[in-house]
C-alpha cells in the first residue's frame, strides 16, 4: 500500500513581513470562498495564512467580523 501525504505548511520567514488588507465578513462567507476571491494560487496556503494572521483556531466566521488577509499571495 502506498500512501500520499501532503507536506505540512511551514512557518517560514517568508511570511514574517506580509502586507495585509482588512476584509469585513459578509453573510455566507467561508475561508475557502474568501481565498477564491483574493487569490488564484494555493488556496490551502492562503487559508493557513488567514488563520495565522487572525489567530483563528478553527474556520468559524461571524458576519461583520474584520479579518486581516494576506496581500499579493
């Protein structure tokens, strides 16, 4: 049996000085949906960074909540 495992995202120094923008959560928003609005690249990495920047332990979002989003990722 061969198992394929994704490599975990690292807390690399490349993420230390990220520029951010503020985003106000709207009804129905999800982290996955937000990632599709703001990046065409690696959505898992983008969500990881959102969680890290906002100290989120899970993916629960609240309407009118303000999140910092990584810019140019």
